[in-house]
């Protein structure tokens, strides 16, 4: 039988009131024991200001898509208009991404078809999703590039229900980079949450079919190209028994670095989202690798 001691209870209450960090039990560590990698969750009582909303724009594209340069221009314009607020991921997938003969490099993402199917499949290219949301009046999550600007403008004004922080460190020899993600819940959640992490690279010279004049450009500058997924295509579950305000998740991922990836042109893009094909993105974040 449990007995209550008023003096001890009051003393503990005073101690907790003076501390800035409170744990409900010890941190729960789900990691497999790999040195330097984290998979843990705990509670923190220190308030945090909500971050500015960073909007995730996942673009389905390809070198054989004659209208895709139009979408590339739209993304560049949005990123210039809202600095630091649009995290773009160019997913080269499907028929339009089949490399041309003589193309120096295949830009396709192996999981691209899985991601497109997860979000509902594109009716045509160029298209993509804005925060993986199905907006009122739209038939699906994946929408035409000509609608992105309006929805990005709306989404960037929504206060994020989670904060997402990123950091990175290189292991000895710089052959492996460790990406650390810290997620804090600003609002409670009644449904499980997931984390998806991309490596993207900018300013890759390669082939692209252009619309005007129609023809193949062999020195096209490709931006925000999805190079690698650090998580499964549908994300990793953030494991916890409950999701109240103040819950912290810390997850780390190790990535073996390929020589063809130019560090100074690469970014990590992370997004916390709900599950399923209508898994709204709650907040995105990006971090330069170099």
C-alpha cells in the first residue's frame, strides 16, 4: 500500500518548481546502442517560443519534363520572397526522370515512386505538395505548381505546433556525417507523429528538357535535388506513450558521405508530420551541411 507523506510531497514540489527541466521518469532511450546516435524522449517544462513556420514543398520533377523548369522558377521565387521559410525538395521520379543517353548523372531518388504513391500520385508534372496538406477545394495532396504560391503564402502564417532543431557533426575522416534532430511539442497531439529527413543538393549541372525554345539543355542548373533519404520514405515514428506539450524527441542519423556530393551545396531538410497519405507537415527545418 502506498502512503503519502505531506512533508516530503511539499519538499519535492518546491524542488520541481525551482528547476527548469522536469522529467516524467528517466528519458526513454529507444536507440540500438550505436555510439553517438540518439533516439530518446523526455519531458521539459521550460517554455519555448514557437519558431517561424517553415513550409515543406515536395516537388515531383524530371529531366524529360518540358514544363518543369517553370516549377523550378516558382520555387526560386518563393524562396527569395520568403527567405528561410520554404524548404524545397526536388524528387526526380517516374518516366520523366529517366536519364538521357550521355547524361553525366542519374538524379532519380530510388524512393521517389513510393513517396508519390504515399501522397496520392500526381496527375501530371510538374506538381507537388505543400506541407502534404489537402487544401479545401483540391482533389488531392499533390497539386499543380501553378497553385503553390497561394498555399505557401497561407501555410507560412500558421504557428507551428512543434519546433524542429537541426545540427550536424562529422566523424573522423569526414566520411560520415551525423545529423541530430530535436523536436519539441508546442501543442499536444492525439495522433502519432513521424519524422522524415532528406539530403538535398543545389546547383547540379545536368541535362534538362526546356520549353522555350524547346530543346535539351546540357548545362541546366538543378536545385534542391533529393539525393538521399535518411529515414524510410514514410518517415520514422516518434515513439512515446503520449504527446503532451513539452515533450522532447531527439533522433540522430548517420549518413555515409559519397564523394560526388559537394558539401558546400548540400542541405538537410527535416519535416515532422502525421502518418498516412494525408499526413500534414507540422513543421519543417533545413540546415546547411558545410
